[in-house]
C-alpha cells in the first residue's frame, strides 16, 4: 500500500477535493474529534484553531493506495491508518477518513488536524517521509502483495533507473525540499567513507562534486546544486574528514557532464517507449472506431427496418379507410373518397417527416459518439506528443551539459566578435588602386 502524505493548509480546497464528484463513489467513513459532522465543517474548525498558533499548514493529508486489483477490506484500511497515526505522533488528533472509488480501484484519504488543543501548538512531524515509507514496506510484506520496484529497491530513486511514467511524474511534481534534505541526511548517515557516500548519493539521484570555493556539493539530475554540509546537517570539517580535500572531487561542470552522459541511455529508452505508446494509441483508436461503426451500423439498420415496417402498416391502415363496392361508388359521388385521399396524403407526408426526424436523431447521436471518440484520441495523442517534445528538450539540455563548459579561448573570441558587431565595426574593405595619370 503506497502512502503519500503532506502537511498543508487550504482546508476548503481539500474538502472540495475529498467529496468531489469526479470519483465513481465517495464515502465519508469517519469524522472524529470535531464538533461538526461533515468534512467542510471539520476543516473550518481546524483552521479556526490554527489562528491561535503560528501554524499555516494545520492539516496533514495522507492517501492510502492499495496495489491494483487487490480488494482491501475496510478493517485493513483502518488498521493501516491507525499505524500511520501512531508513527507520525498524531494519536488522538481530530481526523477525517474518506474512501474514493474510481475506475475499479478503491483508496482512502485520512486527514488529521495538527493543532494540539491542550498546548495550542502544531504537532511536529519529523522524518514523516521515511516513517511512511517504512510502514508501506511493512504492509506489502505482511499482506503478501507484490512490492513496487521503487519501494523494494532504493536505487529506483536514481533517475537513470526511472520508468517513463516516473520521469514524467518527477518533472511535474518537482522536488520537495524536505525529501531532498532527508535523502542527503540518509546518504550521509549510512556512509563511512567517500566511496560509500558516492554510491549512496547515486542511489538517490545525486552526484558528488566540488564547488568554485572548494565546497562539497551534491548535484541532482536537473542540475540543481546543494551544499552537502548544509543539507546533510553536518559540519564542513566532518565532511572534509570523511571525503578528503574537495580538490579530489570532480568539478561542478564535470559532474554535470558525467551525469548528462549517463542519462543518454535512459532518454533513448523513454523515447522508444513513448513512440510505442503513440503507435499503440493509434491502434486502439482504429480498433475502437471500427467497433463503434459496426455497432452503429447495427443500430441504424434496426431503426430503418422498424421505420419501414411501420410505414407499411400505416399505409395499409390508411388504405382500409376506403370502402369498396356500392358504398365506395357512393363515396366517390358525394366527394367522401376525395376527402379521405387528401387526408391520407397529409398523414403520409407527416409520417415521412417524422421518420426522417427519427433517422436524423440517430445519425446525429452517432456522429457525436464518433466525434467524442476522435476528440479523446486527439487529446491522448497530443498529450503523448507534448511528452515527446519534453523529452526532446531534456535530451538537448543533457547533450549541452555533456559537452562540458565552453573552451575559454573560444568563448573570449566569440564575445569579442559579438562586441564588435554590436558596436557597428566591420573589417575595412581594400580600395582598388588608382589608375596612372
């Protein structure tokens, strides 16, 4: 069971999300410790209490996501929520539990108020990410669920080992400063020498480098730089004692270049996978389109056959309005036959218009179905093309980084030429020799 939690404010928006109609089913399972018995009212109470403190993120929201196709009982969810509550130090705090069901999957959201009413201060949540990660592993092992690779192997946090979906998610979400600090602290804590630290950082997606001022740096896949002593919470002299002098480390540009080169196989893998997804999307669309057209053809033929049967019955019924024999001859003499004929012609024309409307209604509805299918396909393909463009930008960025810093001489020459061009200078053109006089 994957656990994703974060501190937050914005109780009104969170309440709206929890009871949103975007899900197939929403069940408010529990509202505990609040005077209100509904989600909106509960979060308003939590916000009102937070005003008596300096806490801005007065809620802790935690989602519980079971493995796909696993039917997890309510009791199992409740047990997991109780264990998370204990690990986080939120026991006894007011909370709300909501179940969501969407696309055949059921997951739970638990939200606690962080405000301790007795002391009127927020409950401190330290190392919550690691605590929830440990609980998540325990739940997978206890229930015999297949553990995700990213949870079973910490090296999956290395972006070179990401799947395409993990890479896209990492780009959308960015990096949480608390998670960065936890990762660097964790890497430092489990390393007792330079080689071990380099390996631990690599597992977490960082490269060790030296700064311009002989500082010790950690560089992530986006090229962001973090001062290792500051983020790991240790003294520079302790870092120097474990790693040696910073001059022994690669420079910042060298580290970025090495990381960028190492990313090339992953980028190629993601590009192939993305193209396969685009091809598969086109194949699915054509298959769905053929199936839809076949169903529509059957529906259309059934309607047309029904309309034709009705037309025949109604024509026969109108024909029966005319009398035969002497009575029919008498109707012609007194004009009754002509009146009936005109009435039948009007009814037949009205029936024709009605049948056309019924046909048009079906045709328009089927057109809308095909348009909706085409629109969904277009949106899906455009989303994949956006990802392709994003990968192309990533590749260009990494290729530029892999080339390393520009040569200082070439850079000075380029700057000199640009300055001359901006100043309007141009090389003098030789004059033709004057003719002899």
